[in-house]
C-alpha cells in the first residue's frame, strides 16, 4: 500500500469511528429527549474505607449514600430479577436501574444495606458461599495485605509458582532501578494477582504462604475483609428489598474449569444459598466477570433465570439474559458518578 493510500485508509477508518461515535451520541441524545434511558445495572463490591484498595472495590459510606441518592432521582431503582424478566420478555422498562453487590462482604450488611433501606431502594447481593465459613476464599485481600501493607518488604523475591520460577527486586521506584528484575510494590501486587488467579485453591494457598513467609508475616486475612456469616446472610435474605444471588462456591475464573467442576461451582453455590436463605435463587454473577459460551450455557442449564457480567454498558433491547451488562462504580463523588455512570450510552 502506498503512503497516500495509507493516509486515506487511516482517514476512512477514523471517519468510520467518528461517524459511529456521532451517531451513538445522537441516538443517546434522542433517547434522553424522549425521556427514555435504557436499563442500567450497577456493580458494587464493598462499602467501607480500607487502608489499601488496589482494585477500587470499596466506596466510602458517604459517597455511596450520595450516589444512591443521585440514582434515585435520575432513575427508578428496581429489583434486578424483575428487570431481567422484563428484558427476557422483550419489554425493557424506561429509565430503570438495578443495584448489585458481588462477593458477599460483611460491610455490605453493615454499611450498604442500611443506606439502601433508608432510600427505599432494592438491591441484589451475589454471594460466594465458601467464603461464609472460609476467610481464605477472598485471597486477593490476603495478597494485598502482604504486598501493599507490610511496612518493609525484603528486596529480593525468588519464588516458584505453578512450576515456574520468578525473580524480582522489589523497589519503591522501579523506573530508576538499573536491574531489569526491578518491580514496584504495586506492579508486584498485580503481577502476583495474575499468577495466582488461575491456580487451584491448594496451589494458591501454598503460594500465599510462601509470600507471607518472605514478607515476614502470615497468610491470614484482615478481620475487616471478612465475608458475611450464615446468620447475617439469613437475616439479609429476610430483609424487604434484598435479593440473594449465587456467585459460585470458591470464586474461580469459570472458563478455566472442566465441565464437572464448572457445574458444581454453579449448582452447589445456588443450593447453599437456597438452603441458608430458604428462598429460590434465580440470579448468578460470573466471578471476575469471566465467562464464555459454555459458562453461560451451564448457568442456564442450572436453572437460573439470568446472569450478570461486567460488560460496561446499558442493557440494549435484544440483550441475552445470561449476559446482562453491568457498570462498575468506584469511590466517586457526585461529578464523577454522574459523568461515568449516568452518561453511559
Ligand atoms: Zn466476585
């Protein structure tokens, strides 16, 4: 291709993008003028103020209260199960929003649900069932405590994870370091997270114990990172406006699992939620937002009515009920919340 053709092709490609963006904006403006907003599902994890929060999973109680207040004025907050049913029936409601929490942290019971109740807003909580009794299930919190909260880490980390050797020099400022083994604490945290995520539970526990020994600490979780207990979950399920959904037993990345294990994670977590709450569980959230065709099919075959992803957009008219999109909300004040969440098109 000649340089002139290249420029023309690039211009045409850019024009295509620009035309598409302009059309999307016009369509969205048209929907806004007509008072028609597509359904929006929000994803939260925690309400609290942790010391470190590398994945931005926590929203402060003040910001959360303000966000829900803004949302109640801008949209009708509806139960997710009702919204999913309307979408399945091809009758998307105007201007609806649903609020969800993933994982089943205790601070949702302590801090988030009282705010939702005060504002008369329904909420769905997707629970990782083994975390109710095993605090090591939320392993990412243990990892962040070891890597980001230990006051002084040893400089050299040589570790074997899943049969591979890794060697790093941990430094506060990796950009100035001369060695190509140099890595910042934050980069180390995210690198280790990526390595630990696909491991089996016992392999991950072993790796976390090695890391804890290296850091001069142990592999226990922080108390404030605990999941809700059985009785808290039972009480939550009995609260008006609160629905419970399943989020697997051990929070694996589902597309990595073999079929038996995949089916067990989905069905057993649903069954445990139903046994504890005494209510039918109709919804499912994919851990880490990871799913593929087989995963979505397995959730449907398990008898669920819907499943939520982390695809960040509003729900279009022909949305698959087992691929419902959700918009992640972080610890944003009013301006950022309006700009990022309420302007989704
Ligand atoms: Zn999760």
